[in-house]
C-alpha cells in the first residue's frame, strides 16, 4: 500500500463520523469504549458489501461509503433503534488516496447526518470488501421486531419500492430510461435513504417492522412468517414512482416494486384502531408511507387485485435480460 495503515486510518477515518460525548475512547486503541445510556438496550447489526456482488464494479467510492453505512442504518431503523456508533472493516486492493477521500466523504456525510461516530475498525489488503457494524440503542423492551404482527393489522410500506432495482439495472447497462427518470433511479440505488427517523417514531404505533432490502414480497413474507400469520397485499395499492413507470411501464414497475431489491424502505404493521392516530401524528404526505395490505390468519403471502388472488411469478428481473 502506498500509505501506511496507521497513516491511512489517521488521515481518513479518525475524524470521519460524528463527534459524540458518549465515546470514551474512539479510533486508536485496541478497542473502543462507549457509555451506554441508562434504561436502554443495545441494538447491534452488521452488513458486508463485496464489490461485484453487492454493488457493480466500478461504483463511485462515495456511493460505496454511503451505502455501506446506509444498509446498516436501515436495519436499526427497522428495530426502532437510534444509531450511535459504527465500526468499519475495510479490505482494499490498494490504498488509493482519491478513492479513500471520496469513500470517507460518502461514509462520513451520512454518519454525521445521523450523529453516528466511527469508533474503530480494521484495514486490510485484498479484493474490495466493506463491512460495517452499527451499534445503537432503544428504550428497554420497546424495540420493533418482525414477530409482533397479528391477523387484522394493517400493513404499510414507506417510499416507492422498485426504484433501486431499476437504478441498478441502469448502472449495469441492462436498462435504458428517459432522461428525466434515469438520474433519479440511479440515485435511488447508489445513495439509498435509510428511514431512521420513521423507524424511531414508529415505536409508538407499529406492532411489527422489517426493512425491505431483498424485495417487498419476500421481506413481507419474512415478517408474516416470524409473526405466525399470513399477509394479503393489494396490487393496486403498491406505491410506484413516476420515474419507474416512465422507465419500465406500469406493469413492470409493480413487478419491480414487489421483487426488486436494495430499497431500504420500512414495511410495518399497525392495529386498525391505531391507524387514524398514526396518520395524524405522521402525515402520510410528509412521511411518505402507504397502506398496501393486511395481515391474515392463513399463512402465506397473497397478492390480490379487485378482490381476487393474482397468480404472481417472480419475473421482475427478466424484463432487463
Ligand atoms: P489492531 O492491530 O490492534 O487491530 P489496527 O492497527 O488494526 O489495530 O487499528 C488501529 C486503530 O484504528 C484501532 O482503534 C482500530 O479500531 C482503528 N481502525 C483501523 N481501521 C479502521 C478503519 N477502516 N476505520 C476506522 N477505524 C479503524
Ligand atoms: Mg486491526
């Protein structure tokens, strides 16, 4: 490596994230020390991004830095937890200064936006792989889980799923899109927006929550299974962006919304008796979420249109191949 490991860490990562008072000892010692707030439980998650597997190679380094943290922020958002501290294990083919500058800028901007301190990590040489651990906290006993769903609860999703899958296809040259739609869709893949504030607010209203990272239908099925119930999703209620419809057409847009990946939206359930309160406290236009279904007693996920069950095969990706 051109830079020594310790120079690299000092230069790019020592002051990369937010400064927090609860960090007793950050980057530089053998382990970091933090102060946990009383009455809180620790929420911990980790996600690894491998070049060529989880993002195309090449991808702008700032987007890789942003994304590596965003996917973890999304996991804590789904628990209703507040993020606080991150560790970054970085494996790099070579220590290119401009690559590191941009990567740290992308990671650091998102970290500071969410008041996350970078308290440690590891740096090694090898094929580009970025692994982030994110720690946060949630008031004792108040975390949202996948298992809190019961038959009758309303199912909501934030944002417009499917955009990121189209953005990835654009990045890979598998899809073309009109000029007014392409930059938005690309951005949705490259710079996902984790719904951290929504997740925290949902602690007061939601019964179950999951982040949508592997496709809406599949992740909805995971929540339903963890809750021991089934789920009916309304095809006509699926939120799709205008850009996605412009890029792929109305039907493929809904298929992508159901089966695409990398959305990092939240899917959550609410007791019908609490729905009006939720919508008063978190206005839908402002918080950008919508009801897309309901939990049912019978296991499995069904998609309905005008009250009849649709035969749906997972064909979203085939539109580009
Ligand atoms: P050790 O050999 O004890 O693991 P390192 O030389 O790997 O120590 O790391 C020195 C310090 O720098 C440690 O505090 C470690 O947490 C931190 N660190 C290493 N790599 C990174 C990184 N990519 N981002 C943030 N902190 C890092
Ligand atoms: Mg080390």
